């Protein structure tokens, strides 16, 4: 249950532009009947707000009970909903989540409100706002209308892009994924996705490190972030590879949203100018913590506070 007296923490850099988060917002519906706010872009925006940033989230919800619930929860968390559009013809997005040994599988319902984000309204939402980067994935661009809105944002702002590849067949095709990768300043993939993309592009590489270097050069990516589950994560740039050690999950509930938690802290670190090794260590720790809660987000402000306090004790950066 949401505590309507709660407010998100106020921390993080205030002089940087706002990150724009574009894409799907939906409810993850579990087999036990529970329903959790989700969608990778929403999860990222939620965590950024929890850590004190003020992301500008651009998406679309239905004019329905789920949409009203979603907006109410976002406002309670202190999120800016000015970029959330209303759709009178299509429902608020839902995904049916099944868990097996803690690992999620997803049925992503088609033709949802977030598939029809309007380009004009998206451009109007960012008008006059200092911006730092554009985060987007691939699922939110599966339909031509929302894909056109994303393309319009890219043309209008020319912001550095943080691309989060989420291959969700049949919706997130290899064509969508590879088109999104070209000339992206930052990209996050997992170790399975990097193999799939390399195979599709017929790129050589005997291990994830080699594949990352080849893929980064092939797509002209500035920074390639690869998460490797229980093996941790690494970041490949033109200067070489930095590896981060995994952080043990204290009490595994599910792994839903772990990658999104990792992305959020990575964006926080890039905004704050953290060293790569610091980004890796902090992102892995927070992703591990999210595996101890049901679903991808939490209203436990104490969790965010504990990390902020730890980072401050470590000297911020």
C-alpha cells in the first residue's frame, strides 16, 4: 500500500539538465493476483525520482481505472506527469508475468495506450526544459506511432541517447534493436542479448568481452554496458573494459526490474560524473537490492536513503 504522506528524497545533482525517459508504462500482473506498476522506462524514472532526480517521463495511458491508478501512484511518489498523455481509445498497458525459479516470463499485451504516444504532445512536453539525455528502449517503439514520436524527439533535441535493449519477441525485433544502437552514446544490454545481436550482425567474438568491443565499434557506440546476471557486469569504452563484481542477493523474491534498477543508477552516475568503477559497483548493489522486493519498484524510501547516505560517506563520487 502506498503511504500518501510520503515524499521522495531530494538528493543528487541539481545543476544538470533533466533526463527524458521515453516509452512504455504498464502494470505487471502476477499469477497470484498482485499487480505492480512497471515497464522499463517507468521503472527507471521511478528509481531516478527516488534518488532525487526529476526525470521528464513521456508515455501514454488509457482513460480508464488502471490509468487513473497509475497517475495517482506516480504523483504520490513526486513524479512529474506532465509528459503522460491520455488515450480515450486504448487501454493502459498490462503485462502478464509468470515466475519459475524466480525468473520471469512475460506476455506483453498488444495495442496498448503506450503504443500510440503522440509526437506533437511529446515535443510540447519538453519545450523550454534543460535536458541532459534521452533514455529509451525497444519495446516502446514497437508500433509505428510511438516510434515516430521517439524519432521526432531525437531530431528535435539531438540529446545524447541511453539505449536499453530489451528483446521481447515478437515485439522487440532485431531490426528495431540494431537501428536503435547506431551512434548511441550509451547502450545497456545483457550477456544473452549481446550474443543474439552479434549473431544477427554476424560479428565475431569468442566471449562477451570480445563481442562487446566488436559490437561497440560496429555500431559506433560510445559506452557499452553489459550485465551478466550472477557474474556481475562490465563497461566497454574506447579506453578499455572495466568489470564489476556481482553483489549477492540477500533474499531473492524475483529478478523483475533488476536491469532497470541497474540502468537508473548508471544514469544517476553519468549525470553526476561518477567514475566508471563507481557506477558499476553502485548499480550492481542497487540491482541486487531490487531482487529482494516483489516487482521492479518500491515505495520504501529508506532503501534509497540508505544508498544515498552510503555514497555520501564514500565521498559522493
